[in-house]
C-alpha cells in the first residue's frame, strides 16, 4: 500500500509537466524539433490569410494586438525558415509582408494611421531587411524587392528627422493626431532606425546609411537616452526640449536595437569604437538576466516583476524575442561577445522549454519559474526566437551582404543647397530601374571572417525620385535653407549632395502654418511604457532542408499585385539639419492605445490555461488520496 501511495504522490509533479517541450540544447535535431513546435504554436494565432478577407485585413494579427507585432512575427518566421530549413510557410510569409507594403512600398498605410509610429514602421522594415540579407524567396508578382522596400522605409523615416526641438531625433508617433506619442522622442523609434541604417550600410556598402546611423547614435547619447554605462532609457519629452530623460525604464528590445546595430557597424566599418560599444551594451544587458527568482542567466523582462501584481502587456510580452534574435547576430559579428551571449541564450532556451506546459504545449511568459498561465503570441514568439538564436550561433551563418559596387560612398554634406538639390534631383529623376539591385541571393558567410570595409568615394549617390512619396495627409519633412549639417561622421570632407526629401508648400516667403495638438504628458508610473515596435530571413536554395513541422495553416491566394513595378528606389539623403513640418487639417484626436497610456493589461488567455492545469492537479491529488485510503 505504501508503494502505491508513493506512486500516486509522484503523479503530482508529473501532472504539471504534461506537454512540456523536450529540448536537448546540444542536439541539433532536438533543437530543430523544439523550434518547429514553437513556430507551429505561433502560427496557430494567425488567421489573416483566409479566403475572402478584405485587403486591409490581410497579413497581420488583429487587435488587441498592435500592427507592428505582426511585422515582428514575419521577421521571426523569416529567421525560422532560414535557420531550420522548413519552407512550409514561405508563401504565407510572402503574402503577409507584401500585403502591408503600402502604395509607396514603404509600409505606410493610411488605414493604419492610428497604429503607425516610426518604431512600428521600422519593425516591418527590419523584417524585409532580414529577408534581403538571407535571400528569402522574392514573390514573383511583388511590386518591389525586399531591398527596395527596406531602402524606401529608411528614406521615409529619416525624412521625419526633427530639429525643431531637442537638436534632432525622431518622434515616437508619425501623425500629430496621435497626440499620446507625438511629443515623445523615444529610444525604440531612433534605435530601430539606427539598426536599419547600420544593416543597410553593411548590405549595400553605401556609407550614407552608416553616416545616418552614427548621427542617430550621437543624438541619443547627447540627450541622455544612452547612459554612461550603456543604459538605453525609454524616452524623452520634446515639449521640454529633451531637458531630461522622462522615462528611465530599460527594456530588453531597446538594448537589443543598439546592441546589434553597433555590431553591424563594427563589422562594416572595422572601427574599434563600435566593437567597444557593442561590448558595452552587452555588459549592460546583464540586468535582463538578473531575474526575480535569481535563476542564473535566464532572461526576463522588467514588467514580469512589477509592483501591484500587474503583468506585461501584449507588446511587452514579445520584447525578449528581439533580444534573443539580435544577440545571436551580435555573437557572430563581434566574436568577443560570443561566449557570454551563448551562455545567456542556451540557459534561457532551456528554461523557456520548461515553461511550455500549457494547452498544446503553449509557453508561459516567465521562464525562471513554473508555468505562469500567460500564453499567447508574445510568450510563443519569445520562446521561438531565443531557441532559434542558439541554433543560429551553432550554425555560424552570418547575415549575407549584397554589396552594390555601383553605389559609391558619399561624404556627408555640411550645407545642402535646396536649389542645387532640386536641379540635381530633376536631372536624375529618370534613372532606370536597372540601377536598383534586384533580388540576387546575397552571399551568406560563415562567421566571422575578416572583411574589408567598402572603399570610400566622394561621389554622391544619384537620386532617382524627387520625392519618396506619402499617402494623402501624411506628415512631410522640409529642409530649411541655410542650415548647417551636424553630421556625426568622422569624415571632414564636404560635398554638395542632392536631397529627395519632399518640399513643404511655400508662398510669399512663408512656410504653410502647422497646427500643433494640445500638449500631452508622457504617462508616468513604473511601467508607463510607450508603444513598441523586427526581422530576418533565408536562402532557401542550395542547402539541405529538414522539414519537421507539418500541417501548416491553410493559405489563401495572395492579393493581386499592382500591374507595374515600383519606380527605382531613392538613395538615402546624407544626414543634414532638417525640420519636420507636418501639414493638413488634423482629424479628431483618437484615444490613446492601450499600450501607451492605459494601465498594463492582463493577458485574456491566462485564466483558461490556469484552469486546465488546475483540473489536472486536482485529478492527480484525488488519485493520491485514494491511494492513501487503500
């Protein structure tokens, strides 16, 4: 009887472990199987490829999730396809990305105005950037290549560089009617653009992107968003001219942006300062592995240990995914970081697998304790990314480059002339599309071989369009005449370069007046976070493919593409002092999204999963009681 009683008692811990993901971190087959299980679970939340959906509803997970999160999802799945070699989702990923390109192929969609900040747009851009880096298959009927879209994105974002306050910087929100974040200049908007510029510089060999990246970095440092110990604080208020940092919360994804952007610049420039900065951000990232339960080297997010029993909101539940993804790239690009990053990621991946004991092995949010019942896209993408990051390092495959020898490296301009810019732009507006590199699979190399930084050239890139184009009502950037560039590039030579930033309407010596929304305060409190904002991809040919996931979701036929190919992409505008002057009547101010000023939301799916585990435990306890009676 005693032995039977012991067996019954032993069922209690086993009940809690039902459905856990099996992971042997040193066994590639086991790691791939776990990654595929996570991907399967993540894609089960995606329903926006059903037949008959309106075009405006294709390619993203609807509210309460914000639009940017789907850009991050496609970035994760591009990584998945490349790392695991499973091509089951290629068409779904292609459809999800292209459906959101927008009329100018830059992820600006007028029907997403209420959810489009600079950070939101940048996360989608980082997804196409990764697709370009890994040679992810290009859709045959796409209006632009992944690289073209990534360039368009970058040009569109930096056209909003705002020197009317704080000496520069990008606002969180693009549209003035989104008053909850229009006066907030934050690290994620600037950091994501910094990282995108760094990656474009490495991929294309065009120094202008690197100049912009350095300009953004220097501005963040100047206003205090980057601290003396490589802290990356959340944001600052432009209504106070960024006098002080208004939110000093440190999030994993803000660190991740600066970490991997610095690593890409270290690899591209071979300048030791970027290596040192990469190492500095990694050292600071140690705070994200000092979790509340003191489980060594297991990643956590600060909101997981918030005061008053609050939990991370839907956005914040995804943040660990991006630290995992970009730590892996950093380890490959800057070898001095590899050992520490490998320790962090392997320990975290093993802990994440143990948390995946929900229904159908759904993953929990807190990896340093037993299953917490908080499931959904956030915990699922985080478990996926931290695990496939381990395999990325094991495989040692760097993001590819598609260096464009026809793209010279211009030196930064000290004083762009609007008249000369207009002349140059008009004279080169008819550049043929053949000048824009098409989708050759980039060279993906094993990490890390020493590669030379591209040679410098004083010849500026041609501007293929006089304006990057905006949908009706979008804010427009305007260069102000007779200003001096504050480019942070170490090059001192100057040259007159054209600009393709669209001009604001001008009459009788006066720029069109602008309307400014009523000042709003950045939400306070321990987690008065701002709305957040990724991306990677694959070479799906010429390598062995092991497909471990089966039965992908049913896909719909991708929406019809525009008949004509997009015009050639404009080259980046060298950093200069420009001013953002949005125009047009402002629509009624909408209420702030839940992830900006409202209290942190509880994840709605938690209760159902807790109930399932509770029922299992009750059954095991009843069995143990019966054994005791016997």
